[in-house]
């Protein structure tokens, strides 16, 4: 019962949040000052009153608000986000569909790498508090935290993509694969990997310190608990105290915070993909900004939000397996 | 990143127990007593703060940048960043004795632009933080003080805003509303308050149940009186520490938005400079002098605000004090 209640509660919570985002998204583009139809046409040669009326009709903006809302919900449920403006009327969901895989590949792998590395460094520096490594990783974290990740990306791009001073230009300056090379199989995979090295490195390093710090603080808290003293008094070896008593308990709060921070990883992906011309959702976002493509922006905003909600939901579900107390309750 | 995901580390010094006794000769009026007590509390905080190396280092950097921003026209000649003026040099020049940080694609002095950019970045950071703090503190205090359905509703809203990917939201808002400094400030302000609201609510909840608040209520104090005279002064210091951390985040947000081309084209901030530089291919052509100054300025200012914020948080945050 406990497990089922917990699960149902979390499903309901995720669903409610998604509903909020949907409503928010709907009103965001309608309550804003200015007419969305006029906004769409502003700055183009087609900007005249008749066209504005026509676009209004096409977008269904002449209908009453409740009806608009129902249409919007039905369209969203069918993943129909309308047509992209700057890509000459290509359906938005097709545009986005093409770009999902590169983002998942880049953000997915670098997130896993930075969480794994970050947690290890956090465990190490929390366990040996006050050591050189601890101070080193704290300084590093503070510094990386203060650095806009795209600036770090630009510097890496300049050093190893463009080549400056003593740095060799060893990696391609951007893109997903060598254009026009028509590679297949293994050589294609190597080509993609070669293009991915720099953005992967930048994203991993940019978020590693944060995870390390969360883990370190959580570990420090747990190490002050009585059961750790008890374990030591029983004569449990230090290594076992760390890995069997301290780390599992310290992982709980870390896990939740880590999952929550995923929302900001997507933010980082926007600028990093732009810097390295990585053809994913992030770069698409920047292109949509430049072209004032609001249909595309709206859909991208929805996708980014949905990704965070799903990440949180997964965190809650996995929490259940990590923390036996939730299951027993 | 937002406040809450990254926290001060290590245990802060334990401040002395608050001295509530007031010498008899000072017993003039209740207001005087309150102010005397607050002055002492402030002095105590300042004394503890001065002992923090991190806090003092951060403060030193901040003072430097504030001075640069205040005296920008004296430090760097504005004419060297006006492309129509003869004071500008050739385009894409590396650092020289005339242009200390080199020139950009229009021959403008990068040194002058960096110096004057400090005004924009600091203004945006501070004003956006004010908005964010006002919203966060208001929601936090109302939720914590009144409780009930109001709290449930407000906190649900806060959680939802925490979940929204702030950069995507800020991008959408900024592109809908247009490119101007005040809009950037507004957008950052209304996307960065949820962390504050949560912290303030927790503190308000704990202050609300303290005996002296209950006593004041029993004496017939109104909600308004309780909030302004008892809750707010107690939550205030925490809001202040949080404010300083939020400034760092606001400056980073401004940088990111401006880099994505959403900044005010007439008010060149460090983020806008990086946008110009990157769009002009400074990275692939190795023009490090164009990329390093604005970037380093951002890192230093954000680092300074973060260090001050951590140092203050360790003194003022009751949760960290106990450790």
C-alpha cells in the first residue's frame, strides 16, 4: 500500500506540474503585451493589417479564450505544435524531432560523466576534509561556479579548435560530423566522437564541481551521525565505514539535488551547443530567438520543462529504491 | 544555478549568545532600545565578518569594481568606444600601449568597453536582485506567517517555478518583450525568486512560533504589526545574505541572456561584448584579448559576490551556525 500510495502521489504531482507548465505556456504567449499575430509578422515584408487578421484566423486567435485553450491542449496532446516560421513552414515537431538525438547524446553522456566524477570527488574530499584535495576541489568549484559556462567553452574552442599560441588546433571547431564526408559505421561514429570531445569536456567540467560540493556537504553531515561512531567502535574497517555506512546514507539527499539540477544542465546545453554549433535543441533555441520564431520557442520551452519534470519524477521513483523507509511507510 | 543548490561549506564560528540586557541608564524609549540592540547585533556581525578571509577578499574585489563603475568616465575615455569618433583605432588590434586590451571589429577600445560594461552588469545584477528579493520575501513571509491554504498555494507555485528551466523561461520572456535593459532586469527578477521564497518561509515559520511573538499576539498586536515588527526584522538578515548570492546569479543570467543576443544593443554589458566577440569569430581566429577581459571581469565579480554571500550566510544562517 505504502509503495502504491507513494507512486500514485508522485504521478499526480508530475501530472499537475505538467498541467501548470501547459497553462503557463498557453497564457505566456497570449497575455503578453502586443498581439501574437502582429508579433509573428513584425519586421517582415508581410506586415500589414490584412495579413495580421489572416494570421490571427490561421492561429485560431479570433476564437474565445476557452475554446483556444481546448484546441491548444488537443494539439499539444497530438504533438502538433504548428509550423515553424523561419524554416519555411516545416512542422515544428519535425524540426524538433531531428534535433533531439544530438542533444540527448551530448547532454546525456556529459551529465552521467559529471555526476559520476563529481560524486567520487565529493566522497573523497568529504572523507578527507581539510586535505589538499578538499581545498583544491573547493577552489575549483567556486571558480567554475563563477564562470559563465559558454565563456569556458569559447576559451576551449579557441585553444583546441582554432589554436592559439602554444595550443594546437586538434579538434574540429564545431558541428556534429564532417559535412559532405558521407561516412558510415565505425568511421562515422569516430567522426561524431571527434566533434563531441570539446562540448562534452566543457559540459562535464562545468557541472562537476556542483555535484562534488553537494556530495561533500551531505557526506560531512552523515559522518557526524551516531551510527558512524558505532560502526567504528565495533571495529568496522574504515573502507567499509565509508562505502557501506556513510556513502549510502549521504547519497539520498545528493540524489534529489542532483536530479533537480538537471534543469540547469539543459540551460547550459543551450549556450554550449551554440558555441560549438552542435545541431541540437539548444542551438535550435538560439536560432529560434534570432528568427523570432515563437511557435518553435513555445514548443522548445515545453520540451525543456517536460524534461525537467520527467527527471524529477525519475528521481522520486529511484528514491524509493534507495530509501527503504519510503517503501515501508 | 540558484541559491540552495550550492551552499556554504564548513562550520562558521559560533557567535556569542545574544545579549538582551540593556543597561539601565540607556532605558529611554522602546524604539531607542530596539535600535541600540540592532546596532550591537550589526557590530557583532561586522566583527565576525572581518575575521572571514573569504568574505574580506570578496569585499575587496567588490569595492574595486564598484569604484571602477562609479568613475568609469575618468578611468577610460568614452570616445575610444564610439565608432564615429577619431579616437578609435584600427580593427582587430592586439593589446598595445595605446589600447591596453586591444580593439574590436569596429576599432573600439576593449579596455574602455570593459570598464564601462561594469556599470551595466552591476546595475542589472543589483536591480534584478531587488525585484527577486521583493517577490521572494513577500511570498515566503506570507506563506510562512499565514499558513493554511495560502501557504499550500504559494508553495506549490514556488515549486512549479523551481521546476521551470529558468533559462528557457527567461529566453521566451525576453524575446517576447523585446531587447532593453529594463526588460532584462524584469525577466531575471521574475525568474529567480523561488529559492529565496523557500528560505524565507522556513525562517518565518520558526520565528512565528517563538514565545515573544505569541505574547505580542496575546497583547492584541495586529498581523501587520507582527509581520513588520517581529517577523521581518528576524528574517531580514537571512534575506540579506541571500540577496548577495542572488546578485551573483543575476549577473551570470544577464551575461547569458546578452550572449544569446537578447541584451540591450545600446547598453553594452560584458555579456554583450562576448556576444559581439563570438559572432565576429574571435574564438576561431584566436583573438584572446577580445574574449579574456569581459570574461575575467564576470568571473571576478561573481566570485566576489559569492564569497561575500557565503561568508555572511555562515554568520547569519541559523542552520549553519548550529554545526
